C-alpha cells in the first residue's frame, strides 16, 4: 500500500507521518477548558430539553416523574432549551476546531480531544430518543425475532399487532414494512428484547449502549488509521468522532449506523495493521509475520459491519485494492485480492445468516425498503418532486411516484459506476483507497431517495482518517453544521405546528449570544481571528 503525500498548508515532514506539533500554551489550555465547559453545558441543556422535545414514546414515562414532567407539559420551552443545547454543542465544536486545524504549530492532543468527547456525550447517553423514532422500530423488529418470526417478511403491525406497546412507538410508515437491517443487528436486538420484554425505556437505553459500542470502535480506530495516512489523529477525531452529527444522531438518536461504521473502521484498522507502509516506487517487501491473518480478520470484521448495515460492504472492495497495491500492484494481484475478499466476505455472511437463524431475507428487504421513505433532503427526491410539479403544470398528470422510482434506480446505477471508477483509480494510485471509500459512500448516500443526515457519516468518518487538507476539512465542517441544524430534536415537524420551530430557534439564538459574551470575557482568544 502506498501512502502518497497531499498538498498541505505547511510542508509535510513525511508522506506517512503527520508533522510534529508543540503542546498548547497556558492561555490556549485555559481556552480549551472554557470550550469543554461550554460544550458540556450545551449537552446538558440538550438532555434537559429532550424531556419535552425529544422523540418520546407514546406512553411517556416522564409524565409520571414529579418535576421532570413539567418539561413535557411546556414543549415549546423544552424545544427552545434543546435548540440552545444544539447550538452550544455546534459552536463548542467549532471553537475546539481551531486547536485541531491542519498545519497548526501547536495542537490539541488526542487524549485531550477524547476526554472532551466523553464529557459531551455522557449527558446524551441517558436521554429519550432524539431526532428520529427509528429506535422504536429497532425494538419492535427485535421483538419479532425474539418471538421466532421472520422480520424480513412481516412488519411490526402484522407480527406484533397494532395494540402492542412496541408497535405503537413505530412511525406509521414503518409499521407494515419488513426490517431493512442485517441479521447480526437483529439477533443482538432479540437478546435485548429477551432481557427487557416490553419495557421501552430499558430497551432504548440498551439499544443506545449498542450504538455506543460502535462509537467506541470509531474512537479507537479513527486516530490509528489517521496516523497511518499522515493525518494528525486529533484532527481526525475532531472531524469524525466529535462531529455534531455523531453526537446528535449516533448517540442521542441511537442509530445502528454507529455499530456498522464502527465495525467497518475497526476492520480496516485491523486489516492494515501489519501491512507495510510504502512510498511510490518501493519494491514490495515479503509478507510480514501475521500479515495474512490480520488481513482475514479485518475482512471478517468489515463483513460483520455489513451484517448490521449493508453500506459497510463497500469497504471490502477498497480494502482489497489496498492489499493488491501492497503486493505488487498488478492486475493479477487485484484479482487475487478480490477473490480473497469475496471468499472471506461470503463465508462470514453465510456463517452469520445461519448462526442467527435469520437466513438471507435481509438482502431483498434492504433493497425493497430503501425507497419507502422520500426524504426532503435527498437531491433525487427533490428532482422527482420538481418533475411531478412540472407534469401537473403541463397537464400531464402527477407522476412523482414513478419519477422517484426511476430516478432512484438511476441513482443506484450512477453510484455503482462511480464506485467502480474509484476502485480502479485507487488501484492505479490516483487516490488513496480510504479517500475512494469515503467518496463512494458519500455519493451513494447522496443519490438515495431516503437520504438521512446520519448517512453522511459513512463518508465523513473514513475521509477524516485519510484526507488531511484544510480544504476538505472546511467543506466537511460547513456541511456538517448545516445538516446538523436541519432536523429538530423531535424527529418530526413538532406535531404539525411548524411555526413553533422558528420561535424556538430565535429564543435559542438569544441565549447563545449571551453565552458567547460570557465566553468572550473568560477566554477572549476563542472569539478572535487566529493569525495565520
């Protein structure tokens, strides 16, 4: 595997090692401490606001708790509190980013970033679900498996019944839809169902614990991969693991994408652990001791990620390119690597499908349910909506549904062709395979008609480990902030009263300005433009 140098804002010491940096000064450490507290207060406010503005279950247990039930009875105020917490976490993330900027002579360390991340995510570990109601679907689908039924043939309403407490929490659009998730995730969920029964609160907390396992894997693998690819580990952690989309959707939202991404990143780290780091033109060394077992182990773990969320399977292809480039970079090496990845991946899939007892129905369910939800943030969906409006205006009728189906299929084809192109370009040394993986996953997410904000993390996290330029970092930062602000913590338009959302945002902005004035007095350097 060759690690090519990238153009940076300062000279790169080594194509495979990030440049050495000095520790933060005393004033910078004080500013870092203020930033930590600022973000922690934001996390606490978001947790508090979730009691009245989160995606609470239908039978909300908070209503039975004296004191806390007040927040559920003043939902507009709770939403303003939650928005304030969101804004403070985002601003705190941006303030911390100045100490993790590529090319900076003094930089925050990896342990400092990790400690800050722990401080910020801890309050979000024990809150009601936020930003989405998907976790209730996880609980219902897991209960279907626990009862011995097929989650890939039956939806919660058919399998559990409309009156079941677990079905009541599932959004209407998913009640009659089979599960689109891998058998490994649903089997793990069935064990949770066996432990908690119909206790929704305990089920949500254990599902979030499962997501946190994925977050921990990301925190473990991301800086190690970053150092291998010449990216400062603290920068990678800041952009990938501390990203507001991670805090909001993987932790607070308890999405199973966290486990899928975590296994994918951990598999990549294990797989490349014994591969030699080379520069262009080097003669490939002979196989190192333990290199092949780690390659196989990495492929197994990546495939386990695909048994949670299918997207992780993309990593097997780019991992195969890494192996082919490490061997001799010939076509025959690419074929050998592809056969190895296919054999390991297929063996792992078959083993998981039979071991879980769920078979292979997840494949049809994944592709069959991918187009059920039309996301308003999806470019493909919006293009279809525009086409439908034009059809109505021209008197041709409303063909939005047909256009969504057609454009969705076109999107799959285009994303497949782009992925093949990047696989070939990476094999020909034009890009790092990790960059190719991130771009391919990003394009695949953008061309899905069911695009959700957390889908972009499949692209951002691999790219954070391999693209160390400030240009990429700035673009990813802007996209992350904009997407993080698009979805309210309720996971809906606040019961149809959309006018409440701008009111809550205005209140949150006022509180944010006051908080920033306090920060300006405590650590003035945080709000001053840093000299180049």
